[in-house]
């Protein structure tokens, strides 16, 4: 729909803003849960293209957040056994769920080329971003 195009443009702008202004945010994107299947689907993103446009619930950091409904901060991706590598330059990752009317509908996913860069401030800030995102989604 016309409105969906506007939403995707706004989500892309959020990715751009975050990637441009926060030096250790090197890949910024959204994944959204499929309406019926237990899968995440890649939405707007900024950074290197990824082969992982569909991620089953439970698989990788993103898939685990789809089930846990909790933030997942990974200071060292090499220390994770259930991790999906998108780029060899990535050292750390943070995934924060997006709730709409109390339901986990997707997430923001951020990769960093810096080891252990994420603090509680990133979590609080990204929770705020995700609340704003939920408000623009229909
Ligand atoms: N690393 C993620 C996959 C998505 S890429 O980071 C873009 C994971 O383990 O779920």
C-alpha cells in the first residue's frame, strides 16, 4: 500500500540516522515476524547486504530474540554457538525486540565492527527507538 512505502522509507531513515551518527553501529536493520510462519523477514537496513533475509525463530541471535522477547547483547560474536555470521568484520551485535500492543512483532538488529561496544545506554536508547518504530507501524 501507499502507507507501507512511507513506513519503509521512515524505517530506512532511522537506519541511516543511527549508522551515520553512532560510529560503532556499522550495520543497522529491522527484521519483522511473518504473519503466520515462525520466521523473521528482513526489512529496511543500512550496511552490507546479507544472505539472511529470512531467519527461522530460534536460529541465530535474531531468532532467539523472536522467542525470548528480551534484548540480546553479544559482546563477542565468536563466543556464541547459535550465531549467524553475515560479515567477517562483525565483532559484536545487539538485538532489541519491537512490541506493538504488547506483542513482539520484530526487532532492530545492530552489528558492530568494534569488540564489546554496547552498554546499558545503548539498550535504553534502542528500546526508545523501538517504541517510536511501533508507533509508526500499522
Ligand atoms: N547475526 C544475526 C543474523 C542477522 S545479520 O547480523 C544481519 C543472528 O545471529 O541472528
